[in-house]
């Protein structure tokens, strides 16, 4: 799989050759992140912090609101690591600070050890100092303490010179249970496919910024198909993971999806199909995932209009229920709730809504039986959903907060307020 990279200097996205010479200024990193997030996790590297010349913390935190970012550059202590993990980084990348002493205090599954190597010898201090240790020796020393390794081939970095599959295969074996990511020299979508087949991920910067590599082609590179027409089955889900339908994709439709950031598919009867172009039920594309066998896709979309199905239901399996249905119902009533309806009263009277929230929360706290708890919890969720709809807050927004909180290492005591 591809992991696109955003390298930051002075708040701007740049690309360096050999870690020293600036090859290009890519400018504002936020539009770049909006595109790169389609493939999943992206790498964000603070070059200023890595070089001891300031930092890009504010920019990086704002990028984390756009995409899942594995954060690297200048993380030199347990305190630095915990700060980024608490901020919601799914993974952080640590270089010289990735020692057994430091790593033993951190969750291994969220740590990637960066090993920069020149002809397989690990180098440090801006790639200027040789350590006398090979990549393989460092991997062995850190085995079990990290969830991944990032190996950068310094002699290839930024130079678009291609990859060495045999070398990567040996590194995958040496990494063991840790996931290997490689960087340096990756130039084509075929390189990404080869690296994926070997069991590693490809971190790519220069080839994307110089358009030597097409981003959509890189996403699709690992895919295979056993269908005579070569199409890839594509499951479409909403932001809560509810399946909306099954469609098909090919490279042309995937390229259009990435270009437009919309749901675009291959119709076996009409060819290229931009979902909702005539009905208005368009889809904002948020992410493209490959399944474990690399023969199917998942599109995560923000669905517009009445829903995905041509029968004007949310999914091709009919209407869905639960909190998603409640959210959509309240959103529609916010615009035209009938006069005299209780929902309209709540929308129009924040004082009443606040009192009901407190009242129902108290009743939930006092409920004893499973049936009563379910009943009272439903009341709380209803009134909370009204408050959210009134403020323009979506269930997706709340789920993001919950997901980010789940990543925190530092916990507050959680005592009740007096």
C-alpha cells in the first residue's frame, strides 16, 4: 500500500534530495492532505524539528483534523511521544530516540522506528554520521518494542532511482511481526505493487509531487481481479460503516474518483458513472480501502440527498435504522418541522432542551433494570441528537472525538464535578 508523505519546512510542504538539498516547494500542505487522505494513513514529517530549527506543531495538529497522520520528525523523548499519541496520532515515527529504554514506556503497536541507512549501514544526525550498525542489527535490537519499521534508503532518497526488491524482501523477513515501510527511490505504481506483494508499504513523496507517479494508479497498483472483465467489486459505506451498496470500479473510474473526490464507478451498462450527477444524491469521497486479498475496494463516503439507492432509500438493502436514521430525520425536520411538533419546540427553545437533557440523564442514572436502562438511554440519545442537529454537529463529528479520545495514553481521573 502507498503511504504518501508530507514533509514540512516553515509550514510549507517541500521535497529534499538526500535529506539536504531542497528540490521543490509544494506549497500549502492542506490541499495536499485532502487528496492524500483518500489512500488512508499519511506520513507527516517535521523537517524543522528534525533539524533543530523550530517546529511545525500547529500545522501538524491541523493536518490531523483532515487525515490520519503518522507523525515524525524531532520526537526525541517519551514526553514528546506521549504528547503526539495523546493528540490522536495513530502512529508516531521515532529515529535516534527509538531506544529500548524509551520504547519500553510506549505502546509498541503505535511506534514506528525510523532506520535511515546508506548501503544498509544506519546513519544519524541528518544522515551525516555513520553508526557502524546495519539495519538488520538495529531491527534485531528493537524487535518486539515497535509495531513497525521505516527504512529509508538514503542513497536513493529523492532521486527516483527505482527499488531493489531482493533487498526489501530481506528486510521484510528481518522485521518479523513488525510492519515494514520503505522509502527512497520509489518511482512508479509498479514499484508500489512490488513492495506490497513483498509484504511492505511504500512511503512516497518525490514521485507524487513531480507527477512521475499517478496517485490513483498507485492506490490501485496492488489490486488484482479474477473477473473476466477485470473489474474490482467496490463496497460503498457511509461514515458510520453502514454498507450502502455494491458497485464496481476500474482504473478509469478510480482516477475520476480521486480527481473529483466523489463517488465515481464503472457501470456495466453505462460505463463511467458519477453517482448522483443527475439525482443530486452525490457522494463526497473520504477514503479508499483495499481489502486483505487485494481484490476488492471499500469507498467511505459522505452521502448526500435521500440516499444511495435509486429507489430513494439510504442503502440498496432498504432504509437503515438506529442513530444514523435519527440523525437524518432530525436534519430534515430542522428545515421544515411541523408547527406544534415536539421536535420543533425543542429546536426553538434551548432552555427546554437543556432541561430535558438534564432530566433524562438523571433518570438514566437511576434506572436499574436492563429494560429501563435501554429506555432511558434512548431518551438521552434522542435529546442529545436534537442538540447536535440544532448546532449543526453530525454523528460523524462525535465519532471522531470518541476515536481520538480512545488513542489517548494520558487519562484524567474522571471524578464527578461538585
